[in-house]
C-alpha cells in the first residue's frame, strides 16, 4: 500500500523546539475519533503508564524531565529530572523515552533512553524512590548501555519497550544520520546503529546487561544485542500482543510501517540503505540478508515527511478503531489507521481518522488501551470517541 520519507533537516523538525502557538489546535472532520487536551508540556516526546499503577501517566519531555499525572492531573514536581546529564538543543537530541518492566510495581526498576553530554545514545536504569512512588531516585542511576553516536545530532531512534512475550527490553536506534556514507551503519552487523536491539537490562555480576541466547546473531558474525537491522530512523515502535510494529522515517521519497510477528522479526533486514520503503535507494549497499519490505509505504507528494508510528487500538470506548493501527506524519499532522494483516503482510482499509494534529511528534498508550498524542510544540491529547452529529 502506498501513500507519502525524510531529509536530515526534515527529521530535525520533528523534534525541534517550537512554541506551542506555532501549532494550532487540531482540526477534525467527521470521523472515527476525536481528541481532548490533557496538558501542555516542554517538548513532549512520549507518553506511557507503568504496570500496577494505572492512575499514573508519565510524559517524557525532550529537555530531560519526566512529568507525572495522576488521573490526568499533573503533579507539582517531576517524576525524574535529568536535565543536568541530557544533551538537548533544538534538534532531535534529548530525553527520548522511558520503559517500565513488567515487575515495576514490586521492584521499582525502570529505564530511560537519552543523548548524553557526548551525544551518544545512553540507556540508564533508575529506581523509584522508597516511600515516594511519584518520585524517582536520581542517586540510583546505573548506566546499562552506551552506543556511540557523536558524529551526528539526528537519527537517534530512542524508543524503549518491554516485549509482552519475553519481558526483554527492545531498543530502537537510528543509523547515525549525517555519518558518511549515508545509512552505512544500518546494514552492518558489527554496529548497533540502525537497529532494533534486544537485551535483558538487569545487572549480572560485572555485566551491565545480558544478551539473550535466543537473539539471532549471538552465534556467528555480528553483535549479539541486535534483534533486527536495516533501519534508518525507527523513532517509534510498539507491540500488539505477539506482533511488533516499526515505523521507519525515510529519506526523501518514502515513509514506511513494518508489522510482523515478533518472533518472525528476529534477524530481519528491513532494507535500508539498499531500499527506502519499497523503492531502491542504493543498490550497491545491500545488507547481508535479503530485505523484508514494509506492510505500508507512502510518498511525499501530499506534503508528508516523517512517519510517526503509533499503536493498535484496543480502547473499548472507541470501537470504530478497534484492531486498527494508528500512525501519523510530523509535517502534515494527519492521523490515519489501517488493519494490519499478518503474516499476509497486508495493510487493509487504510483511512483518515478525521484528526489532524499539527506538529505530531509521538503516540502513547495508557491504561485500558487509551491512546495519547503528543505535539512537539507542547500539547498532549487523548483519543476519545467522535462527537455525536
């Protein structure tokens, strides 16, 4: 399925610091859903909840703070403030996401992804403060993984998610952006850029994390942390039961969404830089394995420039979107959905939701399947049923 990919300058726009006034309230036609405003933040880039604490909503701000809302009311103090260690300017660098493991309620462990002072991608572990469940303990910081990325400020990736089937931590990384030749790290199995990584982030003796034995490149050439490769800038990915959905920002011609059964995605080459979506980009630089093509692509003819991946909707209050994957575009703000058919690899009934959110930067998922949308200019919104005519 084709519809509207991204220059480095366009990607920088996705996460650029832009005043909220530059992004007006969303415009909607008649439709599958509406949105309600729940707050204004400092460059929000991710929204999520923690297991066992459904009333608490966490909003990641790119400059380095994680704000916490209780029943969608913002608390006075942030859950965690990392502004002293996060590198965040006007581009894509900063605090990128947070992930809470399945045992968070009992252990208090959680993980963040950010650009450190050198510009590298860093994954750290923190603990919830003892006796203060709405605060994190900065002193508990433990560095889990640092991925060299100081050659460019863009294409960081940065999504963290725990797999629902295996409880392991999945990490997305961009291809290094302005590094030359373009996209080269993504096809290399000895490089952690342009990948989906999978690790057990818990410390084991002197080892900061463990590489699962079931990872596809543990035996033979390649880094054991790699789960899948051939990605340009997988800014956002998500799980839906046994499936993984990866939205990969393109270069200048195609945006793409990949949906596979998670186990089937192990070892997959998603094609970059040989392919950009479903078209050839550089046939002289294939990956070590044949490319797997996306379930959906779109071109830039309609003004799109950077795909923003979302979630498969399971909100009982919005039956019109049940089972449909939500995605959008940072440059035009359109929010669309389709039914992913896997393993048939078909994106069925792709359509507009009727929501246009200028400056769309990220989706999030909350309690009971609620879906949130974040504007790079500051607004955070919740998906709601469409208004009655």
